C-alpha cells in the first residue's frame, strides 16, 4: 500500500506541475481536481483488489470515474471560494 500512495501522489504532483500555466483559471482548478483525484484513486484502486477480495477489479473504472467527477466539482468549488476571497494565484509567467 505505501508504494501505491507513493505512485499516486507522484502522479498527482506531476498533474499539478503540468497545469501550472492555467492554475489561476477556473479550468485549471477543474482539471487539477479531476486529474489529481483520478491519479490518486486510480492508483490506489488498482492495489485494493489484490489486498481485499471483496472489491473486484471490475468496479475500479466506475470508482475512478466517480472520484474524477467529484474532484472536478471540488476544484470548481475551490476556484469560487478563492475568487470570492480574492486569493486566486497570480498568472504563470
């Protein structure tokens, strides 16, 4: 499981760095939320069936899709909160 967390957060960090240029935009927040959630829950979801037989691998794509949508919604809500509070990051140079 620790290796799964290492890989998943490495992928999420890569997504965060890859979207640096759009970090201040609404789409940047949504993309980061969606892809970050997909990276984290997708990597962990691949490991769980090997550890727990009650969660079959065929349910993995549905769960990753659900968390991807929730991550995108969370990113959108976070952008609104940052916009209202005036805490949006500055434009990337």
